[in-house]
C-alpha cells in the first residue's frame, strides 16, 4: 500500500474580528477589537493511498476547504503534521509544487487578461515543460473537453462553463500526481456538470493521479470517488466507500425504507444544521 | 544547477512577456500611461521652473541657469516613470487581500520574482516608448543633455527599480495582517516624490539634509541619473549610488524574506 498523503492531529484555528453593529462600534474598533477563535480542522488523522479518488463531503464551514488548503500548501496548520508525497506542504518546496495541482472552483487561476493559450505557454515555462509536448497536451485535453474553439479568446470573455474547462486544462497540463479539486462543477448547468464529470473520470482512469474532490453535487462524488470522507465541524466522522456508507445507513432504517447516496447525505447535512 | 538557472531565466522572461502581452491588450490605457502621463508631468514641471525663474528675477539658481532646470524637469519626469511603482504594488496588495494569490503560491515560483520580472518587463516596454518625449523636447529646445551618459543612468535607474520592488514586497507583506493597505503605497510614494529628487534637484536642499538625503538609495531613482545626464553629478556620485542601492537591497531582501515567511504562516487562504 503506497501512502501518498498522511496527516497526524492536523489542526487549524482561525481568529476573526467580531464587529458589533453601528458607527459607534466602528469608532471603538479603532482602539480595541474583539476576536473570536474557531477551530476549522480538529486533530485530523488521515492516510490516503496513491491513485485513489477521495470524495470529501461536509456542510458549508465543516472544514473541507481548510483541509484541502493545508494539504496543497496554501495554509499552514496551527498544530499537527502532514506529509504529501513525502513533503510538508506548507514549506512549499518547488519539487512538491511541481507534482500537485489545486483547482478552486470559485476562483480563477488562469490569467484574466490574456487568452488560455498564452496562459498555458506561461504555465509550461513555470513547470519547465517542453513547449511541443505542452502544446500537444493542450490540444488533446481541449479536444476531450470540446473547447478547442475558445483557446484563443481572452479568459474574461468566456462563459463560466468554458472558463471551468480552461481551468481544468491548466490544472492538468503538468500531469500532477496529486490533484485537489474544490467544487470543480460549481455553478455549472447539468449538461456541463456531466461533461466535466465524464472527462475527469476518463482522465483519472488513464493517468491515475490521487484526487481529493469536494463537491456539493453528490453525483460528482458518487460517480468519481473510490472512497468517501465525511467531515463534520472539523472532524472526520466517516472514512470508507460510498457503497458501504449507503449500506450502513440503510441498515439503520426501518425494513421497508431504502435510500440512495444523495438522500443519505441530505439527511446527514440536515442533522448537521440542526446541531450547529 | 545549470538547468535550474536556465529554468529560472526562461520562467522570468515569460513573466516579463506576460506583463507586456497583458498591458498591450488594453491599448489606450497603455498609450496614456506611456505617452500622455509623462507629457503631462513634464509640462507641469517645466511650467513650474519657468515661474520660479520669472519670479526670482535671477539668471541662475545654485550656479545653474534656467536651461539646466528645464532639462532636469524633462529628464526627471522620464526617470521617475521608471523608478516608481504604483500599479504593480497595488496589484500585489490586492492579490493578498482578495486571495487571488492562492493561484500563485501553489506553483513552483516565487511571488517576488513573478512580480519583479513583470515590473521590469512593463517598465522596459514603456521606457522605450516614453523616451521619445524627452529626446524630441531636448532637441527642439536645445536643453543641456549628455547623451553618452544615458546608458549608465538608465542602468542605475533600473537597478534602483529592484529596490523599489523590494520595498513594494515589504509593504504587501503587511497585507497578510492588515488586508487593505493601499494608503501605505500612497504615503510612501509621496515621500519618494521628494526623496528621489523628482520634485526638485536634491542639491537645492540646505545642509545637513542635502548630503544625508543624497546618500540614501532613493536619490538613485531620479536625482543621480538625471543629474548625471544633465551634468550636475559626476561618475563618483553615480558609483556611490550603486553601492547604496546594493546595501539596501541586501538588508531589505533579508527583511522581506522574513516578513513573507511570517505572513504566509498566518495567511488563511482568503476567499476560496
């Protein structure tokens, strides 16, 4: 078993300024501010095998993105340790960064003012890729995603769906060994979601990267994930396969009641929101 | 080692290229920045010196005649265009404040080099175009200019630009803690307006300020290169400028590396 991601007691705490309503409190805030702490990730222990797709599911604010940010090196943990491909992510060693990719569905990562082909040429230089190989990879990926016709259009002029396809090509250009996908289908229509889902399934089958995927669309998780990680208030509350999870949940129900994966997750999230 | 330097070089040329490509996407904005702005600044400065000489009823100030001051004003506007960083400093601050920095720090490159190469690339392309203005004006009005001194003056100004970028980098590190800090840039650049010698030649200052301010590295941005080209400053002062900038570059880069590390460890990956 080749473990590529391992964490021990990984914890991240955020401090936030609490601003009471009104002008008087704004003036008071010049001299004195009150901060509250929130534990976004609490002593998380994980072991992830190479080549697996992990679906990370949880309510808003459960700690999914924080975990992704720590594992990709964006954020430094408050406590605990993590190793990704043998590197401590937040040290951001070039050798580590060359082997990972993170796609944040809610943020542009390509350059806004230039065309995707110019962005890819720049990425090829950043990742030290042979320009001919990089160009061929862009052509192959854009054909698979059926978006070759917009490669020369300024990114800012593309639709959300086209932009997401461009972002995916940018994230895969250097063939990362670890791929972090944070809501890659957010805001897309059903057809576009399905296209991207099918593309990712095909890509992962062929290249076998390790993928950590978060999504609020349970079809993404059910279609793509080998394993499910359920996160609640900064704690991992379930690790296993999607099927096991559904079977376990069904066994707890009345005999004549059967629910599918989406329904189980919906009930889990509803319980979560009541407890909060 | 050889390969990693080649990779570094290729990558940074690509960043410089990015600055040129993305600025040329907006042609009118680029044209105003490269031509209209220096023309306006030059016009204001020249009018100011005309008014000073007329009001003072004198042929010379501090041993130099009106043509020398007009020439200084002309070239000061040109060199100050190179030696000032507004746009990229605002962008660096914005990247941290808004969280768009996320897409940069997960890539095998440094934020410092990414913006330095863009700044140098952009300044290079605007300098080439902006140079037309003072050359034509100096020729038409017969203003004193030693053209053979121009290459060294430009080299010092671009060398100083690396220091300007390092200071921008230090300022933007504060955004990890304070988020919105563009007022720092405004206050700092207003101070540099005087300290570089853009507003008036630093040798007009009374002692003891004069020698102390000229010894600071900021004089390498405008006063020394312009003084060198217009004949107020000799090669010895220019060499002192190179030494002063080097010392400050070493100190501020060490400080910048430390602040960056501290800032990143407190960064919360805003917005994603």
